């Protein structure tokens, strides 16, 4: 999800806090003849992002591996480090979905999420009230929620677990040529890609979060790019140190960053730009 959210770079140290302005929207006023303009005053808000996430991935690469193994094996270690750290960033960003639709974000209960079956029924963790596979009406209803909040049409995304990709591939209006107008290899049935649904780009991730108290339910997120922010103080850094006591190289990759929700309904006049939908795992 790192490429789907607002991304910022920061130079500082671990533990710093970034202050991102969240100004209130103004209104248009009638200009009366021979009268002064109406000055609008208001206390501007801000979003605080703590740079508190420091993750590392380390391996010992013994001399025998360097001497005897193929270069591709060592390359696997470096690629695996990048994958592990990227997956962690993805996890932290997706967990911001707990605050979608003005949720608290305290647990994975998704107390303000909606059922994937209709997009209207409130989801209750544990009881799995309203749990159901993702449907076309749910997608359209969630898009309307973004529209009602006056969220920009561009840069909207839907991230779903593999189970929902399976569901979407079975909905004829999303895949078959008679509905989509796609021909040849561009047809979803042939290439397996969901693509855009009503202008919302769909991404599939096995890293979507299960809800509290059960592994039978997972969360989908529909959001705008400005719903979440990723502040990177240090991109993935790789270092190697020879450890004579092990006759091996210590390879370490690490990254330092912070994540936060930007558009949340409890900020005055700042509408929520993310909604969580709960579906079967």
C-alpha cells in the first residue's frame, strides 16, 4: 500500500513528531457593494505523525555460502530483506483501516466497518454480524459514501484479500466481455486482472488484516490517496559487517518511518476518506 497513500520524506531522528497542517474549509460569501470582505477566522488543525517504527531484517551469510553458492542465492537474501520490510510497512498502513469511517483504531475489531454483503449493515466482530462476500451493491454503496463526503474522484483504491478477488472474478458484470467491452487478452477472464471497478483501481493483498476474535473474517479497504500518510525518515538501508567468530557476514537491512490517518471524520470539517468492508477470509 505504500505506493497508494500520501508519501512524505523527513530528515530528523527516531522519536520525532511531524506536524501536518489540516486547515478547515472556508465558505463563499456575498460581496456587498461598498462593504468590506468577510474575513474568516478559525483555529487550524493538524495531524501528528510519530516517527516511531524502526524495523530490521538480519541474516548471517557464512563464508561457505559466499565461496560455494551461486550468486543468485546471496541475491535471494537481499531481496527477502526488502520483501520483509515492505510487508511490514504494508501491514502498518493497512491497520490504519481500523480508524476508517471515524473508528478508534484501538483494536482490530473494526467497530465502524460495514458488511461486505451489502455495504450498509454494521459489522460486529466476534459475532460476525452481516458477514458476507463482497458484492456489486456494496462497492457502489461505498463509492457513494466517498462521493457524499466530497472526496476527489481521482486516486481512489480498493484493497481486497484473495478471497474477494475470487468473488469479483465470478461476478459477470466485472469480467465478461458483454459487460466490460474488453476483447482478446484484455478480457479479465483471460488475464485474471480485475482492473478498475467504476473508476476505483483494485489491488489484491494476502496481507489484509483479520478481525478480532476470528480468522474467518478479513477487512477490505476503499480509500482515497490522502486518507493515509507514510512519512519515511530512512528508506531501506543495507549494511554488511564481517563477524570473525562466525566466519560469516552479518547482513542487516532496516527502515525508519511513521504512519497516520489524514482524513478522519473526527477532525472538524475534514470528511473521512476511507471505509472498511468485512468479508470472509
